[in-house]
């Protein structure tokens, strides 16, 4: 077994990024493939101009790359493990996983890191968390999907659950729309207007969304601000998804962006992935107004299942569908360990 390293302090080994980026696609069973682990997506992440100290490793066995990991220094005390992939079909899978996690952990310890979180690719704007849902379940391309063995590898390395997240699917869109119609009508009567996110020019939409999320997501677990250029690189390609009848902005009477919901149809279900309301407008039922619009549009398009996606366990948005019939819940975890001297 050989570990090849890409150091932050040395020239990158030839073809390292290409080899690293292709590992996930080669080692993952097809059921666990998502756009986030496609070679082009991983290579783009590797080459992001982030001001972070991050090293990467590839494990080779018999000249075949069978695993990857990355380690990021967040600040003087904290670090992240991410970009974790292992060929679970290998008879040395546990050994590969152990070698990767221990190597990256020791590297962080040498940087005087005291606490490690993972999996997180750089920060929480990029892919992070492990899917811990058990049993057969319907998967979606926007959620973390991973072989269940990855969860066991992290646990065996000494990492423990630090934060839980969930995606919940409920019946019914019509009931959700009825619940929030009164709030919607009240908000419009106060001079607010709803507009499709697709009607706003892309550069302006990204700039406004960047400003709003950097402020309003500041209390989210492990959140950190990112510059507009990085935000545009991450979300620019996704703007086309906002040109659906579901993703909607709400404008104040002075045309200020007061709130926004990113929603779309996936596999015949209505997905709400992000809902954010500016601090100056909270408590004015703008979130409810946005949900009414999204759900009523879903009803108009004959959708019935409403999905609250990737919510932090204590996120107040989890209460939006309270009382509705739960069809499924997907669970995800972020892990943590201390670094003993």
C-alpha cells in the first residue's frame, strides 16, 4: 500500500488532480454515485482558489488507486477531513480507510490542531456529512449519498456524531398550501411582491443571494463566509435550476431582496432546499408566503409530496410541515474527534 500526497507547500505531482478526481467514480457502486463525486466536480473543487491549507492523499495498491482523503486547516485549533473515498469491495477496504484517516489525522496533529470534524470538503458550502439512513430508500442527487461502510470507517477511527441533519418528505402539497395561504395574502397586502428567481439577471441574483446567505446562515453549524467569486463558482452553474416555477424571491416595497426560496421538482416530488428571509423582515410571515407559492405551484403541477431538504436537526424550518403525514425521513451526520497529545 502506497500513499501519494499533494502538499500545500510543494509543486503538485503530475496528473495528481486527474487521478484523485477519478477515484470516486471508479470505486463507488453505481447506487452511490451523485453529481458531487463526478470527476469534473471533484477536479473543480481541488482547483478552487481557496486561501486554505489543505493536503490530499491517494492510496495505491498494485498501481491501482483505491482511496482518497483531504485534510484542511480551518484555524489554529480546528481541522476538517474530507474528500473521503474507499474501494469497499477490496478485501483491504478497512485497512485502506484506516490508513487514509490516520494519515490525515496525524498531519493535522502536526499542525497543532486540537479538534477534527468530518467529512467536510473545505467547508460547509461544499459537500459534507455522511448519509446514515438505513434500509432501502429513495435517493436524490442533491443529498449526501455514500456507501454505508463509510459511516463505520469514521466511527472506528474514533469520530463521534457532533451534529445531525434530516430530509423529510410529507403529504400533502395541497394541505401545505392551504396552511399558508392566509400568510401569503397578508404579505402581498403589505406591499411585498413575489417574482420567479429566473426573472432576475444571474449576476445580480448571485450577488444578492451571496449577501443574504452570508448574513442569515451565520448561525448554522460550522458556517463560514466565502467571497463572492467562490460563491459564484459554486452556485453559478446551478442558477439554471432556479428558472423553474418554484424558486422564488420576495421583494420588499422598496425592491430590497427580503427573502428567497430555492425549490424544484425531483423524481416527481417537490423539494425545498433553501429558504432564507432577511433579518429585517423576519417575523413578518415571509417564509410562509414563499412556502404557499411553492406548494400551490406544486399542486398546479400535480405534485403531492413535499420535501424539506437537508435541515439541521434544530432548524426552525423543520416545523413548516408539522402535523402533516410523514412519508420518509433521511438522516445524515457530521462527526468530530479530539486530538489527544
